[in-house]
C-alpha cells in the first residue's frame, strides 16, 4: 500500500522532484525513526516493479526523487490536456471538436480517482480531479444537447442528476432533454424535485439560470428549444499564467450551504462583469480554508490564471501589505518583468486591470485589512471571480456579495475533530468537547492535534482541560499557533472605547444582552450602546441572535478575559449589577 501511495505522489508531480521530507510527511502521520530508510527501500522496490523504460525514469536527486514520464503516460494529465483543448475549441466555435475531446477525456475514467490510496496530497488531488470530471461531464451534456440529442440523453442524465442532486447544470440539462423530447410535465417535475431538495437540505432556492429555464419551459417558450447563446470572448494567453493557490486541506469539512452559495455567485455571470464575494468572520473561523477549497473546486472554470495573495491584514509578524506592494506581487505572478512594473499605485492598478480584461481568471485576496486595501486590486472588466477574506464586514467593496462565516454545525465540528485526531478519539462521544471549542475550526484543530500527539490521553482528558477560561486559553495552543493570539488581533484593533465596552460585557455573568441590559451593565446611554453594538458586529466580535440583541461567543469572552483588566470603577459597577 505504501508503494502505491509513493507511486501516486511521484505521478502527481511527474518530472518534478519530490523532496524526501515531503514524502515522509505524506506517507506517515507519525513518521518512525526509520522513515527515510523505508522510503529508500520503497523506491528500490518501485524501480524493480516498473517496466525497464519506466524504471529508468525514476531519478534520484540531491533532495528527493523524480519520476520522468511523458504526459500521455498519465491519465490525469491526458484528461487535463484534453479538457483544456476542448474549451479552447469551444471558444473558437468548433463545438464538434470540443465534443469529441470532452468525450475522450470523460472516457478515460474507470472509477474514482486514486481509489484506496489514503494520503493527504493524493486525497486532495483526487477530490480536485473528481470535480473536474463532473464539470467536463456537464459541458459534454450541454454540447450533446446543442448538437440535437435529447431523448437518447434522458436516461444518462437521470442517473447523473440522481447521483449529484445539488448540481444545477446536470438538472438543467435533464430538464432540457425531457422538454425537447416532448415531456414538458416531466421537465417541470424535475425542477420541483430539485427545488424541494435544496430547500429541505440547505434552505436555498435554485440558481438564476435554472429558474430562468424553468420559466421558459413553463411558458413553452422558444428559447428552451435551443442552446442559450454564449457570448464570444477573446482570451490572450500570457506567459506567467498559472495556479498560485495554496494547497487545499485534505480534511476540509462541512460548509455545504456556504459552498452552494459560492457556486451560485460564481455562476451568476453577466458578460464582461467581474464577480466579487467577500467572506467575513472572526479569526480562525475558516475563511481562508473555505476560499481556497472553493477556488480549487472551480479552477477548471477559470483557465486564464488562478492567483492568490495574503494581504496580512491581521498578522502578528508584519503590517498589512500596501496595495502597490500587493500589485507588484500579482503582476510578477502574471509574468510581468520586474523592470516593466510601474512605481505608482494608480499606474500598477491600471496595468493589472488591463491584463485581466477579457480573461476568465480567479483571484483570492486573503486576510484583507479594509476596503481601501483591496479596491486597487479588483479587475475592472472581464469574467474574473474575486474572493476576499476579511475579519470585518466593512471590508466588502461596493457591488460585492457578502458571505458571513460562523462556527461549524455540531455534526461537522465532531467530524473535523475525528479527522484530525484520528484513532485517538475512536468511539468516544465528542459533544461536550466540541461545544467547549465553540465549534470553532481552529480551536477544534488545536484540541484534536493535542489529543493526537499525546498517545496516553483520552477525550475526557481533553475535555477536562477545556472546562474553564484559563484551561482553554492554555490548551488551545501549539508550538506555532495560539488561538487567543489570533483572536486578540481583532480586539486590539478596536477603538479604546469599544475595547472597554467589549471587556465590560465579556466579564458580565450574562451571555446575551439587549440594549437596556447593556445600558445597565455599562452605565452608558442607549444611543451609545447601539453604536458600540454595531461596531462589535461589524468586526465579527459578537453575534446578533435577534434584532437589538448581542451575544459574545465563548472563545471571544475567553480572549477578552485574557486581555488587560478593566478599570476599578468598571469592576465595582459589574459587581453591583450582578
């Protein structure tokens, strides 16, 4: 099994050296002292099992190993090449060639990618390939419908829609196939089934394209008789375009509703108009993980470059990245020579917008400080999707969609804890443990990591350390990550009066306050309390369970307790109110 994982890792990185340290980390969760020796032995056995010509391509380098094989020897590479060629043919109006290439790409699949290979990098790659396969299938169905097939596709599309009931493209193709086969009522029934499923599982309505198709079929409109026209666009391929996204987390968990909302935002295209989504939430809540995971899922839809930059809006090690510095990084990533990059902010922004115009790219602006930092980085035209992650709600630029991100659902929190902790928590109930972690992704990862790395500990040992404020603050910390420090960055950037207000409420015995209760606890006027409520909510340092009510989550209360003590008059006032 280890030899299969090793071969998969080398094939995924064909013609690129994979460092020994990387191989060890991927092949073992807890590497033994003999790990490097075992890798050497596995490489020797792998050479022996490969054909002579293939074995000769397994090269030992100074830092690791490289497998030199031609692209057409790896199905995953052939699949990617054929799907890209198909999309290029489609952009040029050669739909017959596009259909042939997509059919060849889809026919390469003989099951799920990398079945039975349990390895973080391979698992992440398999998820990405599966997503690309489904996207290719959706495009192939659209082309076959446009070519005049209808009745012959109904059975195939019915099976696909049943297997992937939340994918609007497959449901829409099935509706069209039924309608064009003279089965209008069945087509409308397929829509109703999907609408009920979305409402029951996610509380959502179908996307705009599916709703429009439903209206056309309902009205027996002629538009449903033909494929929707695709706007022509010219894409200039430039040197430097590539995928700069960070690695996707192999144990990414939950966020089904949020991913569905992002899918709808990405698919709601208006020709020539860029789309922007801002994901906001408290520190460590998983904004970056969600943005990167979604970006990997939609890479195939944005073939003209996938860009990522950390803007360091909240960082313990450096100040926020200046917009002109960020533009320099993005332009160099896009292949602009350093000497050709202008010096001024306005000039750099203009060059960046010019390079994105007419392209179908994806841009992740991570950890933004405010709207002023991101505005010069946004495209002006084209079909670029921009994802912004930020701690504050006011970071969203005009015209952006907002996606507030909260804690994980309880079931997803338990799943994430088990995935990180592994066998260390097998069979143990986790309800209290994940609740004490606030269902907060970073807290869950830190607690599960501590459990995984202490073989003598049990889940009750972890729970006992999370039962009080001081215990949580001390326990939710590893050598390189400290939850309280992450949360404190947001608290420290509040104005002094808001910090004091937050500190006063967090130390009060109540957990939820309306305006009169907050006035009583702080001695402030109602108008002032309402202003401070709004500031905390804008910074995602509190929740609003109902209008004019405010709740400070458990971990944020812990963070405030760990900050500077309140003034003596505040302590006296709290004691009197309590």
